[in-house]
C-alpha cells in the first residue's frame, strides 16, 4: 500500500517551460488536493477535486491547471513556469467524512 | 493576517522536557488538525479533533472551541520529535472538498 505517490521529487525548470506534476493514491479516496509550501507561509491550496470529474480553484490557482484523470490520479500542470512558482508542492487525499489528510512526499520545484 | 496563528515559531528543548505548541484561530471551525513535517519534508497527520482532547502515545492535543485555541503537548520529548508541527483548521463541513487553512508551523528541535 503506497498511499499518495508524487513524481518527480525534484525538478528545475527555466522560465517559460512547462511541466506536469503527477499524483496518484491507492486508498480509493474521493478528494484530492494540490498545495504549495513557501518559506514563512502556511500550506496554500492551489486546486482540489472533490470527486472524479470535478475540480475547483483554491487560494492560489493562477498559473496552474489540473486534471482529475480518474479516481486515483490528480495532476498539476504549469503551462509557462515563472520564478514565483518556485516552491515545494504537495499532493494530498482524504476519504469522505470526518477524516484526516494523507500527504505525498512533495516535489521541490525551482524555476530559474 | 493569517487566520491561524501558531506559537512559538521556533522551540528548542532538552530531551525529556514537556513541550507545548499553541494554535489560535479566528473563524468558526468544524475541525482542527495537527500535522508533523519531518526533516525530510514528508507530512503526516497526528490528530484531527473538534472538541476535548486526544492522546496518542506521548502526544496530546486539546482544543477549546469557545476560546478558539488548541494546544499540542509532547511529554518526555526525544530528539526524534524534532520536526515542524503544523496546525490547520477546517471550515465548513468535513465532507469531500472542504478546505483547510494552515498555520506557518512551529520548528521544534529537541537536543540530547
């Protein structure tokens, strides 16, 4: 049982390049989330998906797109990376009801 | 101003000491989460509570809904407890898609 798996773990991009961060969970959870973590700030929600086929904007969605491909997978895409998107990105999932989040191990992204 | 405030930001203790980390929030919540972020970056959920007190091993979490305050206590601290402890509050129902607001975290270092 792998839990929440994120790839890649590290990535360096040049300004304007694109990339997709992958996230998969094997716990049959309905809800999935993408957060970014920056120094001096708490985790901030980028996008979330309450169920397969639905996605909604979070607190900081600009510059990102997401796809909930199926119940297991929730990807985050940067179409044209900017230095302000340098951050650590976490994917998380949770089952319905009164339940805690399960986090992936994070992706450290640097945009130069 | 963040809706979730943690104190202290940094805490250094000697092995065996009793540790308290505080979390105050400004909005009505449905649940409060305590998370632990390991030095390697992974995040795990420690507690999720909406009233009273929960205990797991040497960790105790309490919440006072009227005062909008929660504390995380660690008894008989150990160097392996060194980590960032994050408080997060859930607003709205704890159904799929409900959002969390995170504090900035408290960096705990326990020296042998």
